[in-house]
C-alpha cells in the first residue's frame, strides 16, 4: 500500500521532526511504500492538502493529532475521503479520548490507534492490503467500527524498545529542519530529537503523558541509543541532540551508564532536554556526566511558585526543593530553563503573582509561562468536565499562549495580561536580556524569535 503519514499544519512554533511518525514509517516500510509529510515545515496548509493528495495518490493517510489539531485534521480527513483514501489517526488526543475522537470525526475517520501504534499499525496495513473481510479483533490499540458500533482494542506498550527499528531518518530528513526547533535556542546545528525511554509513573493532574506511553518506564539499551546517535552524526551531519523523553533521568543508573558510553565516543556535539526532567532525580555525579558529554541546558517543569497549587497539581515537590535543585544544576555551570503554568483550576491572581515572583528569584536563563490547558483524559480535565466547567470551550484556542481555559474569577484579558507581565518582567531584566541576545545565531534566528515573542504577546 502507498502510505502517507502526516503532521498537520497548525499555529505551533515548534518546528521539529515527528519521532512518532518516524517510528511508524520504519516499522511498515519493508512491505509498504511510505512518505512523511510535515505540513508545518513544508508549509502545506490545510486548504492545499487535497491537491497534495492528488499528486501522491496514497491508499491510506495516517494523521498525528494533538487536541489543537482537531479542526485542521477534520478538514484533512474530509479531503482524504473525498479522494477515496482510507484514514487512520493516532497521537496524544486519540490516545486520551479514543471513543470521543471517533465520534467527533464520524465516517471521515476509518481507524484510530490509542497508545503506541508500531505493532498495531503494521498489522492493520497487512490486513487491509490482504483484501476485504479482515479480522481486526486482535490488533493492539486499534479503535474501529463493527456493524456501526465503535470497538476499542486494548492498548499496546512495546516491552522491548530495542526491537523497534530507529525512526526513518531518510524520510524525515532532520538536517533540513530550521535552527529553532524545540526550545527556540540551540548551541550547535543541525538538530535531531531522540527518545531513550518511554513511560511515566507519575500522576501530575495536568499531564496526559502516561495515557500515551503508559506508567511503566521502559528503556532502550545504551548501545541501541548510541547506534542511532552515530547514524545521525555520520549520515545526516547532526551536531545537537534533544532528548525528548518525559523521564530521561528517572533511572539514574541507566542515565549514567548511557552517558559514560556517550563520553567514550568523543563526538563534537551538544545536547539538551527541552521537554524537561524532574528536579528530584539529579545528583552531582549525573550532572557532571551530563556536562562532560555536551549538555548545556536543563529544562525543569517547575509549574508554580505556590506550594498550594503544586499540591493541587500532585507534583510531589515544593518550592524549597525546586530552589535547591536549581542551585545544584547551576553549581555545574549548566543553564536552566523553567516551565510555568498560569491559570490552573483553583488558582488565584495571588498564586500567579507568586509564580512570577518565584521565576525571578531562581537562577534561570529562560522561562516559559504557559496558560493551563485541560488535556483530555487527565485528572484535572475529568474533574472540570464533571463540574460542567468545560462546556463551550473553543478548541480552536487550544494553545499554550491562548488562554483556552479560565479559572473562576479571572477573565481572559486578566489572564493574558498576567502572562504578558510574566514574560516581560522575566526577559527584560538587563542581565537576562543580554544573555539571551548573545544566544541568537543568525538574522533568520532573530526573526523567528521576534515573531514568536510578539505572537505570544499580542494574541488575545
């Protein structure tokens, strides 16, 4: 079959390769003809998608879907069905709300995968290519229809990550992606993301990570990871790696073993952890190894400067522990970036002011102030849904900079003003402003950052 795997066009300013689509491509390409389309990178807007289908004539289109992709993905599904193409969807939103997603798209969506789809997608394609009357009962993670009824098969979480072929980098072409990927700043270039572990055992109420990759931490072997790094370094000229795990440092022994072996390669690389790591997993030995192998930035999911809100989030940490962790990292001369959430359910303006003040107290080089998003399937989402507080929410606003949800007593203008205040107070301090200005690599990089900053500032 001719398979087209698609990352939809959206307003996100993270233009980076999709590892999920890369893994799917590598697991089916032995028997099927596969292409990957990153609509953001290639600037294929939704209105142009039908024309793209007409040129490639795929048999099946697979779309990666986040919650903010729902409306664009719907148009792409309709364009696909109009051309007689079978449709399948996966990603965070379908994994969190499989039945609701099938109902939302109706007959425009033939199949859906929840959780990890490598094994199931391969089985689905093989059975579809074998003709009609295929049995879908035992395809892991598949959501499908039988006699008009939505059927949901059990999720699959790959036990042996080494058994998966590395992402189809020749189809992704990571060396062609722009400089400013995940995190906007970088040290070396070109950049590629890699994943060393899957799974998250924690229960933060705002996060949907374990709905996608399960609660059990699973790890690739250091030799398997290093083989991918060497391939990217030698064949694609990659000089910076972004480890995009949810919990790269959770198993300290694993992380140290990997880094000791990475050090032996003596590659001219830099690396970062832009998705963030837990501050309570770090120690001096691990940080020394990270620094020695080229790490220049650690991102921390700090979330709030209010211990009350950290408790509501079930972060299992407090502001005192966060301060000590930042001090420990800075002792090793590694820069720290912080992620913060504004507008969490139950939060007051006073709590948000505490978060802004806390960000200024910490020795951070950068901070991102996201407005809270009620991701489907999370504990906070379910609580709000039961209380009827999500009725009428505009999913077209479902971006971190858009204030899609408003806590009680705070209107959109007030929340956006607090977000602007946070960014301006943090970045307009002379020392921080000059340090970030020094990190700009080119005029093109400057234009990207300038546009990104004003998009976040001006959106209402």
